[in-house]
C-alpha cells in the first residue's frame, strides 16, 4: 500500500483556545493522536468546497471538567474537544481555507 502524502489541516483546540495549521498524514491514527481521542465522526459545517470537521464522537460523554467547547458559524450547538478541518468526501484532502477565515467563524465557549 502506498504511503499517503501529507496534507494541510486546521486544528481547532478549545482547551488551549488555539486555531493552528498543521501538516499531517491523513490517517485516522494521526487524527486520534492530535485530537487525543479514540473514535471520531464527521461534522459537516456549511462551508464551501467540501470542508468539514472531524470531531471526538464521545466528546460529550467526558467528565464536565474535561469539556472544552467551541461554536462555529452555521452550527446550532456547541462542538466539544479538539477538531480537525479537512476537505473531501473521505476527509483526506487538504484544507484550503485560510487560517484567518476559520478564526473569524469560531468562538471558544
């Protein structure tokens, strides 16, 4: 099996209240490490170009002191835990939104 080429992603970390760019290999194992979780699910924000977030599927089941949340423009509820913004149907395409744009649509809660 051919090794996957690294892609640019945007990482939203509500615990540290940071939004950063990273270059990663687009695998679930890599995403799990960044997000510090064991299972992820796709949350599709209404963003152009097929962008969406990988989020911690069990995020809301964590103890209250571990709940770090944010809201994103277009969502009706908060998202919990570190999220990774990617693009494509399988989430393996590079995010091509600017960091400034993503910062403008995210608010830490």
